[in-house]
């Protein structure tokens, strides 16, 4: 899918639009449109008692190579080093799935929302 700031459709989408659609289609939950509002509603926190990046988690990233307020969904992988992140990349101009570790290496700050936290919103 091609990236477009403010996009929310299969024709063009941005990172928060992608997360909004994924959460609505997979869990039936409606998140706000903007990533900072999504983080606030879902209770994002820096660090946590469990490792970042379990499948289904949302990661909100900022700094270094990540745009302020970037968000993605952690996917698959039996162990942390094998996990991927699905996100709409402005830099690449499309939705991409890439190794989670590579994404985390490019950011200065990460806030995390566990899948269990999202389920509690419903």
C-alpha cells in the first residue's frame, strides 16, 4: 500500500491510519486517528515489566530516524530477535514489514502498548 500522510484507505495510508485499521479489523476496537491520541487512549508507556515487541503489541516511536509520533504493529516470530514490525513508512513510501530489531535501532524513544491493554479497551 502506498504511503500518504493522512491516508486511511487501502489506496493510501499513513502509520496511524494503518494501526487504526488493523486494530479495528482484528479486534473490533476503534482507536483515534492520530498516533499521539492512540498512545494516550491505549495507555502507552515507556518500558514495561515485559520485553518490548510481543506479537500484537503497538510500538510508538520517536527520534533519530523515526518521525515524531510513528507507530507500528509487532508481528510474528517465536523469539524477540525474529519478530517483525508492520508500519507505513514515509521514508520508503509504502507499508513495510521489517525486522523489529532494525526498526528499534533507528529510534530514540519507544512507548509500548501490549495487546492485553488493547483488549481491555473493548
